C-alpha cells in the first residue's frame, strides 16, 4: 500500500510502500494526532517517525495491485 505524508512548511513529502493494511495505518494516524508523533514501518523494514504537529496530510493508497498490459 502506498502512503504519502505531507509535512507543514516543506515542499517535499514522505512517500513509501507499507505492508500494513489501510485500517492499521488509519488507526496509527488517528492515535498520533493526540500522542505527539506518528510512527509507521515500510515494506523494507524501515521506520518513519513524524511529529504530529508537523503533519499536513496523510494519503493512504489502495491495496489493489496495478494491472500491467492492455485491458481487453
């Protein structure tokens, strides 16, 4: 699943692929808004920690894989 996190006062965003489900990511984001920081793991085992006051937005992509080739 693709995840994008926008950071306040920054033109760049954090983008990575995660093995977590959409529900797990959403629960982590909602919990982080009151806790002080957001911590998520990517598919390669790296951990991203973002202070919650700096989060501008979190985009959670679809879990479906992309089709390759022509659609008949």
